[in-house]
C-alpha cells in the first residue's frame, strides 16, 4: 500500500470493484496537513469534494 492523493489512487481502481468506502475528508478548516491545502475557498472545496465522490461512486459496486 502507498500513500498518494485520493483522486489519483481511485482513478487507478477499476470501475465497480469496491464493496465499501469509508471516508473522512478534510473539512476545509485550515488544518496543517502535510500536503493538502485545507483552506480552499468554498467553491474550490465543493468542486474538489464533487471529484472525490464522483470517483467513489464510480469504483463502488452497484450494491456498495
């Protein structure tokens, strides 16, 4: 297992192959993460979340 950007990692996962996804996304509260900007403007933050959850939907099995 390797640490990487969640979007990059999910894009490497085939369509509808994951049974369950548990997530705790950054909440955009200005927390000092190592590589994630946790202080995006609201429009950027919501756009980023949409990308993440679009990938989650893509990789989850239909019953996931």
